[in-house]
């Protein structure tokens, strides 16, 4: 059975246990697929890459909200009314 590996770098669980920071460094800032019996078990994602991913996800969610609201009528208010 073929497995989709969504990372250019892979390591085994044993390699991760032996040298966790070396495994992360091997990805050179990109995620590392951790394999268990030659199948991806999880992805080791460096903090900066994870933070960028979370920001992008938040942007996508905010865009979806803005798109949903763009057809709503505009209500003008004066600052003194707030």
C-alpha cells in the first residue's frame, strides 16, 4: 500500500528518539515526516513553520468571514453614536 508523504525529508521514529534536534535540523526549516514501519506516523514541524501555518490558516478564516459579509448592507454610523 502506497503512502502519501507530504515532506521532502523523512526520518524514522528511532532516528527521532536518538537525535530529536538533529532530525528537526535535517528538514532545514521545513517539516520532517516521521515514519513508523515505512508509513508516515506524524510530521515534525519547526516552530517558525508552524507559526506561519497558523497565521495562514487564520487569514483564510478571516477571508471567509469577510466574503460571507460582503453582501450585507452598509450601515453608516457616526463616531458620537457609538
